C-alpha cells in the first residue's frame, strides 16, 4: 500500500492517479479530502498532519510526505514523521532552498529539519528538492481572466521552474522502483524562463494578448504578505530577483529518473489554459 499526503494538491493529485493507474493500493491523505476527490478504488482519509490521526495507516510499503506551508514553519518534524516511521520507504517533497538558501528559516532551515526527521525515521528515504513550480502561475489567473494582465516583479530574470506533473512522475518512480535509497534529487524544468516569457506563454495558450506589467519589489512584497508570512515572502523575492548560480542551473535529475526531458512552461500553460480563460 502507498500513502500519499497532500493528495489534493498540484503534485499529490497527479501522484495518486499515477499510482492507482499502475494498480497499486493507495491511501490519499489531505485535510479536507472526500471520496469524490480520488479515483475509484483509492481510500480517502481526511487528516491533519499536525494532529496525527488514528485513521493514518500504521504501516505501508511507501509514503509520499508533503509538508504544507503552515506546518513547515511551525510543526514539529519528528512528531509529524513519527506516524510513518513503520513505512518501508518515505519520499519527502522538500525544497531546493535547503541547498541554495540554508540560512533561510522558510526555505532552508525548516525544510532541512523535516529532511533530518525523515532520515532518522528508520525507513528507507529519498528526498525531492524542486525549485519554483510552474503552478505558481495560478496566482496570475484572476488578473488574466478579468483584464488579460499579469503583474510580477523581476520581469526579465529567468529560472528553470518545474512542471508539477514531472514532480509527480518522479515521485511515482522513486516510490515504486529500486535504486533511490538515500538519494537526494533536485528537480527543475528544462530551461530558464522569465516572468515576461511565462506571461507570453499563457497568452499563446489562451489565444489572447496578455499585458505584462513589472512590479517593484515593494509592490510585490505587499501583495505577497496578504497570503504568506514575511520571511517566506522575503526569501522568495530574493530567489526571484537575485537567484544564485545553483538556482539558475538546470538539473539533470528529472531526465535521469524519467528517461525524458522535463516539461516546458509552455506545455504546462497549454494543459492548464482553462484556468486563465
């Protein structure tokens, strides 16, 4: 049996589907999940990882562990990981920031604490460290739908952001295949793209012009503070505006594991064009 936490999110939902299609027994865990959120035959368990539930499976072949933002910043890593210590394998979705921003509480130290808890759990483990996700562009959807406009800072700074479906596919591979024990993988897209280029890709996907407006750092920070803590916003802006060499580098790990190049942002935009129409 495979347990997938964060099972209704951009990564977890696809991972549940992939595992179910491969014929595996899957338990999908999320705070407000219902049976209608999962494929037929998948068990849905509504649980909050900050308050481990008796409904969580006591043992499983493997667990995909996704830590939400609030839990990542304030949770007790050992306590969160403990219910899954009996699993044969734990695959943790961490952050590239553990390597690139180790002094950051939000992107480095907090995720590193969960990595250490998983490594010390007694289970076989694999760590996945993605950079920025293509699905972060969903934040632009309301303004694209209402005014065909995208506003973002650092319009011409490029990063190799990753398609969440590639993260799901990598997770499915390392959960089900041998050879990934004690491995850490950095997951990126195939090339750097800028916010301006990503806005243009969305415009092409929906067949409508989209205006790009470059925000100042201060404008972007004020907007971000409406839905994320200040430390997260500040480090995110540092990465977006002044990425270091490693954050700008395309990792070979997606292709190494999947045997194909990672998907492009343009492909992600075409697949999700309905969200922006």
